[in-house]
């Protein structure tokens, strides 16, 4: 009898091979809508079934109010955003940073911070009930420095780590307290039915780390450990997302945070060569992604896409790899390339 998508994910996490190559799918809204139209799939589930995609059921609470109490133009964090059209996609960009001018810890504490009790947790129960155990349930998430940069502005956020560490620690402390309680409530609601918890922080750029290892260990690592410990106390496996050249952080992420799945493996970035990752970390983590989103999926030929699926399979092995794009599929990507990705995975599963 074939495994369910959930059983396939859990088999890999238990160190076993599943009955077929495990697959996942991440895409921008623009591509996703077009992809469903092109394949005549009326909803997500029909798409997953058409291409045999083991996409998890993603859950998280939702804000009851979309606006900050002190600023009706801002979201619940006080951040104002504007939709920016880049020609091939639209993104909500932060254009007002409510803590940009804060200079003291007192100003940080005086800010009107969101409260976990103001969130709506009912979507979690509904989604888990509708899933009925077929797909792995993935709880989202904790990614504090991304939000920190939107509260302060990107340049100021990085300068704070050197020039204003007390302000940085105060803001990150508020973010941790909010998310720890938010996630505790979410995991309690889904107790026994949530399989994966997402920790995230983009630690790497194209050519190297975005922050130093020392700054990571001071400002981010301790609370990542605490959040992972919380998730594990509810029986969750730790899924970690970091873009780019993040290799220097992997020993801490594996040995201290205890991550079990590494996403997305952008192997064209410095230090992220797949063979080296497998050699040094292959026994500790499952690799998620590695289908290149900088050249192969958007600009490569069908033959190149199929070849990369097979190449990844040869490097990672069937029992330690989830076949997926290395990030969100962009709207310029040809439909035929993405179909080829999943059809090749299916063909290789049947060999």
C-alpha cells in the first residue's frame, strides 16, 4: 500500500527511505495561480495530487486586527507596507519602520507591542481537522531578525549589532517573548498532530554570511535553541530555513539548535557545494530543496531540469533528500520546467 505524504516525511526523519522520492513545492503567488490555470487544477489539493507532491499542511494563527492601535495605516507590528510591482512579481515592502528612531531601551519597552492573546488560533484547528492526518502538519514559525529589520530598517538593524547592542537585545527580547507564547499556544492546540516546526533566519547572501558567527551566537542562537526546545517538547521535528551561503552556521544549527531538515540548499552560493554538505552533515540532516531557482528552473531547458533532479538524487540519496525548488518558484519560470521537475522525480521513484 502506498505511503501517505505524511508517512513519507516521517520516514525520512526516522532515517528510513520512503516508498518514493519525497517532494515539496514553494512558489510565488503569481506563479502558483498561473500554474494551476495551466494544469487545469481548481485548487491546491488537485495540483498536489496531479503531480504527486507531498506538500505539508501549513498552520499558523492569524491577527484579529490588521492594523496597529497607534497607526491605522500600519500592520499589527506598526510597520507600513506598500505593494511594489517588479515587473515579474509584486511584493509588500516595508516603507515605514516604527522603531527606526528609538535610541534607548526605554523607548523600545514603551512601544505598543502586539500580544499573543490578540491572535486568532481557530484556523489551526480547522486546518488540522480538514487534513485528517494525510499530510504532515507544519507549524509556522520564528524568524526574528527579518521582523527586527522591518521594525528598524535594514541598515540600522545591522548597525545595531555593533553600535547599539542593548537596543538590539531589547527588541529581540520582545520578539522572542511574543513568539514563544504565540507558538506555545499554537503547539498546545495542535498537540500530537503537528509534525514539524519552522525556525528561520536568512543567514547567508550569495557570496558569504550576512552577519558574523559571533553576532549570530550572541543575538540569535540562544533564542533559537529555546524555541526549538519548546517545539521538541510537543514532539515536533525542526525544519530550518536559511537562504544563501550559510555553511559557517551549520555546526551550531545542527549541534546546538538541533535542526533536522535544512532548507533550501542554494548550491550556487559560496560554500554550499552539495557534495561537501553531504560529506560533513549528511548523517545529521535531511536536505530540502536544491533545485536551482537562479538558473535551472527559470532559464534552463527541460533536459537541464530533468538532469538536475537526477544529479541531486545521486548526490543526496533518496533517504536524505526532499525534492523541491531551492526557494519560491518565480513567475518567469516556464510551466513545462516545473512539471518536468515533479514528473522526473516520479519517474525516478518508479525505477
